[in-house]
């Protein structure tokens, strides 16, 4: 089978060196990658590096190998074009259709999905000119990944950092797998909760659960690759931030409720994948609870936590919003799922059976997605991303 053809465009930002790792990940996972840097990019990483790592010649302009018409062919033959880092200048040129070097020509001739990973100082990113260029590119079907917040060139910090190459690679993989040039969640804002809440007993102990957050993170990654603006409310996870996703860390069920309600007021869809504790200790001991040799331990008294899924399902923070819940069951899975769906009032409920190699902590899952309309969509055992894609398929149908 022919390897998928990827064009890696690199423009002249300080993060150009990170594109070497993206290139490595793409080639090692079986992609044929042609690197097209700009003249400015070569000030940061030389042509020899791109050429040696990709196994292809490297040119910045349209006047080399003219007999092969590279200014047209490279774009025409590509299955995916990813520009990382994308400078403010490159976004402007792409939005306005300029074609004064090989990369801008390639962007005009490509008919495959296009991903931009912008990186620049916060002021450049927030400038209305850049924001309008980004909006134009998104309207035309490009996936423009939101930059991360963090250390920028020099001592500055803020929004504008290139997301981690491993996470940009994940977006590329998802976009290539879908192969569509019109991301169906473009212009949509989705809120996802992930992980498991921890309910403190004292400063060193808590009641928790075994959720790793992997399913919620898979939902966030796939939604970003489908063009959505994503807010991920993450409860006690230890996973890297997905590219282009706004991550809000929380600890307890009460904190998770507050964060979800705040973000959900302007969301098109809310997916509650987090394992939220039903109960919390009635009291919190300010000092560590001590073991006393001559006494039995005090019983732990529990009180109910708020039912966030039921609350947002019955009183939608935004009209027309789609609400999705998750249920992990150990027996009578479908019957319990159907009862839970009715009790909560959500639109979709993903029901999975807790078991070996699936659900908590695993990379795989198997589930049935129940719809309030009576539908049942089985998702066979496979990567959590596949379940995430099915959830978004069902959500987009309900958003239309
Ligand atoms: C040290 C240095 C770092 C730069 N980093 C960035 C950056 O991260 N993002 C950006 O948009 N521009 C950055 N620039 C400015 C671009 O290099 C400049 O706009 C250039 O014209 C971009 O050309 P290109 O888009 O054709 O690659 C930087 C410039 C210098 C000198």
C-alpha cells in the first residue's frame, strides 16, 4: 500500500525546531513526508536537517526542479498539509491567497485537509488582523489549532506557544483518518469532563475512583481535530494537554460542577465523561486523622454530591444544547443504562461495562450509545478514539 503523503510546512517561528519531532513521528508511523519550509524557517533549522529527516529534497521557492512543476504537484498529491509552526505572516498569506513561495503555492493547490498550528507572541495572536485571518481559514475548512498557553520566546509567557509535537501529530492522525476537508464541528464549542473526582477526608486522604481520563481526552482530541473549540474540565488526570484544547483542572465534584456550568453556558454540546463521586465525606478534618491504638476508627459519614448530569440535562445552560452522559455498569448493563438515561434526561448515554482491558485506565473501550429517541449504537471493542468519533457523529446529527 502506498504511504499517505503529508506536506509539513514550516514557517519562520522560534518553534521551528519542534517541527523536527513532528516530522519524526510522521515518518516513523508510515507517512511519506515532504517538508516545505519558508525562507525565514531556514534561519531557525537548516535545509540539511529537513532533507535528511524526510528523505526528500527541500526547497523554499518555486524555481528549483521546475520540470516537475513542484509549485502545483506537491499540493495536488498531498493527503494532508500541516503547517507547524504557522507564523502570523503565514496565516495572513494563506487567508489572502498569496503565492510568493513554495509553501504558499502548495496551500493554494492542495485539495486535501489542511491543519495550521500557529505559534507566536500573545500580542500577535490576539491582534484583530490575525484573528480575522484565522476565522477566514476556519470558515474555508482548515483546522487551525488554538495555541497553548506557556513559555514563549525569551522570558515571556502567555497564549501563543506551539502545542507539543506529539499532540499535533495526534490531530494530524485523526484528520488524515477522517480525510474530510470540511470539519463538521467547526464553529462549535464543546465542553467535556474527564478523569475522576477526589473527595477529601483530611489533608492527606481522599475518596476517589479509578478513572484515568483517557476516554475524555480522546473525546477532546477528536473534537479538536473535527474543528471544535474545546474546553476540557479535567479531574485529577496525569495526561498531556491535547493540542488546541483549553484545559481546566479541578479536584472535587463541587469544583467540577462549577467549572462545567461556567463553560457550558456558551457550549453547543456537553459530554460528561468524568467519573464524578456520588457521595463525599460529610466532614473534612483540618488535621490528619490519627490512628488510636485503644479505639476503633470512626465511621465515615457520607453526604450526596450534586447530580451534574441531571442538572444540566433538565435545565440546559444553553437552549438546543446536546448533553451526553457516561455510565460504567457491572451488570444488567443495557437495562441499567436505559433507566439511567431516562432518570437523567440527557440526549445520549454511553454505557460501558467495567471489565478487564476496558473502561478504567485502558486504551480500549467497548460500549453501546443509547439515545433518548430509543436508538442503540453499539461500538465494538477498540481504541477509545473510535468510541469518541462515534459520540461526535451522533452529537453532530443532533446539532444539525
Ligand atoms: C527570533 C525570531 C523569532 C520569531 N518567532 C516568531 C514566531 O514565533 N511567530 C511568528 O509569527 N513570527 C515570528 N518571528 C517573525 C517571523 O520570522 C517573520 O514574520 C517572518 O517574516 C515570517 O516569515 P514566514 O511566514 O515566511 O516564515 C520571529 C522572528 C525572529 C527574528
